[in-house]
């Protein structure tokens, strides 16, 4: 919710500051630039301080970043974006560390997917709560309210620390070179490298959709801000349902690789269908397409993270997660600005969605050929 609060209010902020709403892509890139650095250090910091403590510090960093974004000065907002990213980055390695210790192998996709519903739930809350809040208070104060919620969540999690951080190694030395270890681990394992490459492209699709959806509906389809925010919330709801459903399907029937291949195809079709929308399209059809699109573009993360944790060497789930997430976040850094540039160049956000269709198709091709290569490899003797 912290990360997407500003994108949801982008049309209002842009009008107040006399800037283009397409610059929200730069904001998202800056948040994930901060997240890349933080997630690469996530494994080492979790091992030393514990997953709960790292998550608490992450929430406090997000709160500080939101307060800086409330300052109507672009350099302050840029610094705020970086702080939000630094707070956001280590939270997934921390949660993967906890779940990898406690989840049976045959249930990992479903359990990780259930955990990952927190991401679209936060986005749903941003879309449902922030636009109505803007009718009563300023956008500056709205950012302050979300910052206060982050601080409150950090305080509420304190009673969990004694039990869940009991494996921390307080005397573990912290070295700057620790950021290289997750990357080396990913590049040394072909399965992890494939997951990293696919998550790089999937994240381009996911964050471009969630970042620009409100602005696309507002500018291209003439939706009001509250209606556009509600559509974003429903899209995120589709993502939440998708995360649970895909996790169950992966564990029960298809396996993680086949499910991810299926999702790549659904993302491509969803992006293509979105380019056909206009202000004449019935609202029910718009919502149906966006919810279906969200189920794939937002629903892949749990299956992917479970596969990473499953394939990681014993006791290295948080490090492997941090290494692959660096590539995931790199896709976020690159994706929204490219989406914004294409949309600006062609004068319509439909051009950006056409670019997402191409990206999803490439990721599906990579998954297909990597599976074929695996299936044709000689069996070990």
C-alpha cells in the first residue's frame, strides 16, 4: 500500500505540481532502484537481525519515504521514493526465510501464494481507500495517514519477534561484499537463473499495469478517479484470487514451471485485450478483462517464490530469494518508464499495453524452451 499510494493519486498530484502524470513511472523506478540494493543485502541482514526485525525496519523506512513524498518538491519526493524502495526490498526475503523453515515441500506453492496475497491486498486498499480520502483531505495529509499505518504495523509485530527471530545470529559480521553472494548463487544454478529472467519480464508487466491503470482509465477511457481506483482494486482482487488458485494448481496438478508458462500466455492475452478498450466499452466488459488480466499479471509471484525456495540449496532460501528478486526489481525499474515512454510517444496508453504483450510473449517462449531443454536432457546414471 505504501508503494502504490502515490501512483493511485498521480492525476491529482500531477495537476497540483504542474507535471505530467506519466512521470509516475520514474517514481516507481526510483522505489525499485532502492529495493534492488536492499534485497541483495536481505539475506545477510535477516540472518543477523531476524526476519521480524528486518520487516519492522522496512515499515519504518516506508513511513519516512511517504512523509518525504508529501513534500511538494520533486527532489524530496525522489528521496522519498528511494526510502520506500529500501524499506520494501528486504521484506520478501525475510518472509521466505520464515516460510522455508516451516512449510512442507509439497505445499510450498500454495503457502507462498497465500502469503503473497498481502501484496495485492495492499494495492487493493490503496485503490479503494486513497481516492475517497482525497475528497476529504489533501494528498499531502493522505500520504501521512498511510505513513502512520506503517508505523502502527511495525509496533503490532513486536510481540512476534522473540519466537520468530530465535534463529538470528547476532554476531554474524556484515560486509559490503555480501550483496554479491545472492547474484552468484542465482547465476550458478540454471533453474534459479531461469526464474530470475522470467520474473524480470513478469514484473515489467505487473508494475506497469498497477502503476498506470488508474491514469489509463482516467485519461483514455474518461473514468472518474474513484471509479478508476475501484477498477484497480478489483484488478488487485483478481490478483489475490489468482495467487491462491495458481498456487493450488501448481502443487496439485501442473507444477510450478507449467503454471508459469500458462500465466505468461494469459498475460499476453490480457495486455492485448486491454488495448481494445475504449470509452464506449461496457463497464462490465472492462472489469472482466482487467480482473482476468490481474489474475495472471499479479498472480504469479507465489508460485515463482515457492519454486525459488524449493530449488535453493538447503538453508539459503532467503539468499536465493534476494538474488532472484534483484532481477525482479530490475524489471520494475525498467518497465514502467518504458511503458510511459511508449504511451507518450504514440499519444495513448494502448501502445504501452501492446509492449507488455510482447514482453509476456518473450517470457513464455523462454519458459517453453527451458522446459524442452530440461525434458530432453539425459537422465543421470
